[in-house]
């Protein structure tokens, strides 16, 4: 892109698995403004997660979003986007809710001119929605009412 300035490469580690992300601090050139999705979903539901990323750099940045969904690598759509200085852009990912809570860790990456560099991170949990309560019981008596007369069923 004409006039694009390559940001300097910061001295932080790249992404790693959940529990090992302490080396990544707040983003130097991007900020994950938020990770949005339902707080819970039923097993089998289609769940869409939106990640909004802001360009903190003074020039255009090519940005992409990736991460882990329960330990599996995921990449958000679009593959990448050139974001104006100060602007925010949304990336999305959809999956089918499994029969358990899911943990999603996301990273924003920016293009240095020769490689993608991890810059900011956030994590969220989407809980498995409780199934509807099933009422269990025993029918102990049935009655029939007709013309103000009541009788047990079967009525004779």
C-alpha cells in the first residue's frame, strides 16, 4: 500500500495456549475493544463470535484475528483487513456449540511488512445453557366434569 509505514516490531512473545499468555501485554498497535457473543448457548446451536479491533497506530495497518477455541486453532473472517488509523473493524467466527462450556482466546495480529505479529489478546467463556426442566411426577387421579357433575375417569 503506497505511503504505508511499517511499524517497528515490539519485543513481546507471540501467542501460546491458554494459561501461557502472560507475555502479551496490552497491544502496542492494536486493541481488542471487545469480544462479543452469547453468554450461553444450547448444545447444537450455531454460535457467532465477533471481535472488534481498533488500530492504535498512526498509519494504516493490516490486521487479522486468530486464537484458540478449546485448544483448537481458529481464524476469524475476513482473513485480514487494512484498518484506518483510529478506526475499529469487526471480525467474526462461527461454530456449533458442543455439549460443554467453551473457552475462546483471541489475538489481534498486525502485518510488519514481513510477518504477522501478535499484539493484543482477550479470553471469554461461553457457557452451555441448561436444558429445560423436565417435570416428573405421577398422575394419581383423573376427573371428568360435565353439567356440574363430577366423576372419576372412566365415568360410568
